[in-house]
């Protein structure tokens, strides 16, 4: 019996127009957008469908917008496709996974990620922090380059995305020094990322107490299926551990390679990325060849996934 996992994207997958096709064609998707607009008291749906791009790229908007589109895709697919044995998400995507698993209410989750995005934006003044993607160098060598480049500042791996891609984050000067050392160690490319803050590193520590207050005000239930978490890269189904892991996640690296390996070890043979873009499908391909991959972001990709899975649309 093949096991299915749902995975949910994080920041960087946003694009103006995302979710519009789902909203127009499926009442389940419309219900998700309407619920989010009501929870936030603003038309986030309009920002997703029409932009402007500059506003959608603001972290405080990007995070709830991606969560909403991901859960709209989930609502549509869940009604038609196979149920998952596990769920996981990349950074912000872990919140989408928790809602999909029934551990968190949609309205609560969207308000939490709006706060999370705002706190992350405010944690480090503009220009002080930076992130860069290191391509073509094994994660261990990237970590060693960061350690050697720190010189009393913060720089560390933020996302272990695939064996060929590690994102680093920290103080802007330290990230630059680490990039030079990565190239010296054989990296093919080091690309600065156009982000508003250095996510998933020690500079995000000020976010944790503020986020703890927000998370402390919502109801968290045991997930109906285990969530493979970014922090531990193993399945969690314990309600009492959800919030501590989300808090730790803010300043810890996303261990995506190990998350995918954990899903594979649990017998998952099919992964469906629900939400805008195909970033995670691309990363999983580079981590393992043994998992069938699908993505659902609109009606065309939904039909394609259902046909490949042998389910009538």
C-alpha cells in the first residue's frame, strides 16, 4: 500500500494571481479565502489575485497569503484525492501542514502567521541581515564555511534544501564572508536572496517571546496525521509539542533534506505539494528518486495529479 504525504511551500513561492483559478472554480477553495478575509478583516484574497507584487512580497502579507492558497489547494484536493499518512511544510508551510492535519484552526493560523511575518520583519533593521543560496557545495562544507566566516557575528545554514542547495542567513557582512569561503571551498554559485530579513538564524531570537504570546492564545489539538517538523525532521503527533517546535523553528534551520528522508523511511512513495509553485517538488527530486511527485496549485495541475493517481476528477 503506497503512502501519501502532503507538503506545503514556504516564503518565495508567492506570485500575483495565485489561487484565483481555484477560487473561481471550487466552492471549497472560495470558503478558505472567505474565511481568511473574515479572520483578518481585510481582502487578502484580492492581494493574492491582483497584487500589487510589492505588497505581496512584504513578509507580513506573504506568509498569510501563501498559507491561504496552500489550504485552498488542500481543501480542493482533500475532497477528491487520497488522504495523507503524513504532512510536512517548509518553514511557514509547517503552519499549513498543521491546519491540514486539524491541529490548528484556519482563522487562528492565518492570524498567527501574519504576526509571525510582522515580528520577523521587525526583528532586524533593514540592511543589517542577509540571506544567500549556496549551490553545488555539500551542506557540511557550507556549515564549515559559516563557522569560519562568523568572526563574532551571526552566519549559519538556514535551509538545508537539497544536497546541492543550502541557504545561509545572518549579519550581512558575515553572510558575504561566508559566501566567499563557500566559493573557495568549491561552490558553483552563491546567490544573494531578495529577502527582507535573515530567517532561521540566531538573529530571529527576538521573535520567539512575541510569537509565544500569540501562540499561547490559540487552541492547538493533536494532529490527525503526524507532522514531520522542520526542527526535528521526524513525525510529531503530540499536541503539547506543537507550539515549542514552532517557536524553536523561528531561529533554527529548516532540515528539509532530513524531512524528506524521514517521509521516505516511513514508507511514503507519493508526495503532493499543495500551494503556489513547485519549489518543494523540485527540491524533493534532488533529494530522492524513489518518490512520485505531484503539485496542485490550480485546476489544470489538480486534474493532472488526479489522473496520474488514478482518481476521477
